[in-house]
């Protein structure tokens, strides 16, 4: 007579907020032939207790962004240099300052189309 063991694996419930961060323009990994572009990110979180910080190429641009509903809008003050750029969005709990989400997107910018 054999013994049969059955194990159940249940997902752990966490207190972290459900977060969606999506780069709309330019799209992630895009090649853009315009160094004067607007950046738009959609951010969906389950509560308003969050703090959002945004960095472009490791420079904090949070003070320069505009929050409209579920969207982050940013128009760079200077033309973006040719090459790769990385936009990073941090979402943290206002009370604990604990980062709940860190999302990074890269895109490639050229000021002119190649001949």
C-alpha cells in the first residue's frame, strides 16, 4: 500500500499595488528620426497614494512632466542627442517611500533619416 501526497501551491498575496506603465510615444525600442519629440507614458495604479518619479537618461525630469489623468507627458527642453535614450518611471508609496514599480524603456533617436 503506497502513500500519496498531494501538494498545493497557492500564490502569495502581497500588498503591492497593481501597476501598468506603458510607453506610448515613442514606442519602446523604437527608432525615431526626430530629436524634437514629445514623450507620453500611460500609468495605471489602483490607488492615489502613489508618488511618481521620472528619469530620462538618469536625469530626474519629474519637475518637468505634466500629469493628465493616467498619462505622463514630457516635452524635452533641449533637442535629444542622437543615440539611445532610456526613460525610467518609478512608482512608490507616499507613506513608506518604498518603490512598488520600476519600469524602463529605451528608444533610439536620430536627428535625420539616413540617405
